[in-house]
């Protein structure tokens, strides 16, 4: 049984589709936490107001804009409206401050980042890979691993090549190898994805297996995205 140091274990889920409720149930089953970045106007495919409020009971709600546009490609005034009004709408739903933001498609520019700051968000997430120990800019925080990666990134392949041969056993499930690397020389493991993607690929069993494996084999401290940044800052890693 692997143990080692305590790992800050965070999950975040983009878009706010109805399957997010199933993600929350899985997280609750393993006493884990999630941050759900909600797109407010997803209509019939999206979470209802009641479902969003229910998620907020045990997990964090973050903003993913009103309509999920590419913020780097639209006029600044429209981007500002998308970013600001989504925060206002979600705060009215859950009756608490919305601290976190996630850039749709992972796309942003300097103007978009400034708008996010001015709107009153404290933290923002990108869609980078293999970040396990570094938070330099609170508005450009990269996660560790996508639960349904489209392609194995160059960084991930390099990590495999630098690992012992046993890493080859985990090529089909690289999250198992990466959590091992975090245990050796990282601080946090931040898993992200989309619930609709998990449904599309039928990854529910795989995700449950990973959560079970982590819970049984590692010392973890479950945190939301905001809690991850705050704890990182408090401990001055």
C-alpha cells in the first residue's frame, strides 16, 4: 500500500451539463470534492437552478460564462458581459460568492484575464497539463490531467519516457502513473474533465476505479479548486 505525504486532491468539471449531478454522486461516494464550472445558458442540456443549488451543498460552483463563447475572439464588451453576468447569475442561484472562473475552450488573452480580475473572481483555471506543484498566477492555473484526454500530450509522453518501465503498464490509464509521480515530487493532483465526455466514452467505471485506488493507496486532502489555491498560498509551497 502506497502512502507517503499528503496530496491536495482536486477535481473540476466544465460546462454544467446534467450529468454533473452523477459526477457529484461519485465524488460524495468517495468523500472527494469537485468544482463545477457552470455555463449558465445551456438550456435543456444544462443543470437546472435546483440542481446547481444542490451541487453547491457539498461542492464549489464556478463560472464558465453565460453562453460558452471563445472569449479571445469576441468584442471586449461582450466578453465582459459574459464573464460578469455569469458571476452575478450564479451568485443569485447559490446565495454565496462565486470565486472561481474557467476559460471556455481554455482560450484567453491579456484583455480577457483583466476582465476576469475586474469582475471580482479570485482564481481562474486554464486547460494545461501535468501541473502538480506550481501556482504562479492565480488567473492562469493549469490542472494536472484531463480524465478523457483527446490525445496524449507531448508533456505526458515525456513524463512516461522519464519514468521506470512500469509506466508502460499504465499507458491506457496514465492518471495512475501521474498520481504516483505527484506522490514523489508534487504537491497536488488536479483532475478535470466534462461529465458529458465521461458519459460519451462510458468512463464511469474507470473514474470510480481511479477514485477508489487513490482513496485506498494515497494520503489525500480533498479540496475544491478555490481551496487548492488558498491552501497552496497558506503553506507557501
